[in-house]
C-alpha cells in the first residue's frame, strides 16, 4: 500500500491515478459484497468459518486504504474517487469519518 500511496500523491498526478482509482473501487466493491455475504445474508459463503473476515481484518484493510483514498480526493476531479470514499465509509465509518473530518 505504501507504493500505491506514493503514486497517488497529488504531486504525482497522471493517467495512472485513474487506473489505481478503478482498482480500489473494484476491490472495495468486492470486499463490501463479501462482508455482506458473510454477515447479513441468510445463505452464508460455503467455506469454513475460520476463513471469514474478522473485525480485525476489516479494520486493518480500512486503515491501510484510508490515506490513499483521501489523497485520491485531492488529486483531481474524478468521479471514481468519491465512490471509493463512499465504499470505504460504508465498510467502516467509525474509522473513516473522523479521518475525513480531520482533512
């Protein structure tokens, strides 16, 4: 994630930021679907419970991606960047919302 963070810094803007933003949006969309399937759906995923996402896994993923997603917001006028923030906030608003207010 630190390598990606270096590449999305507002000083390093370019076409690569759109690709990173699309990747993060797709990743977070799938991550959110997985959380929903594991925790909310009646039909659970067909795997061992030990492979389910724990609260610690969700928190660590959110913490690793928050700084990158916030940098994307200030990198330009891209529609996906705000979708990425929305998805990240939907996954863990207790962590992301205070970070956004600090910015």
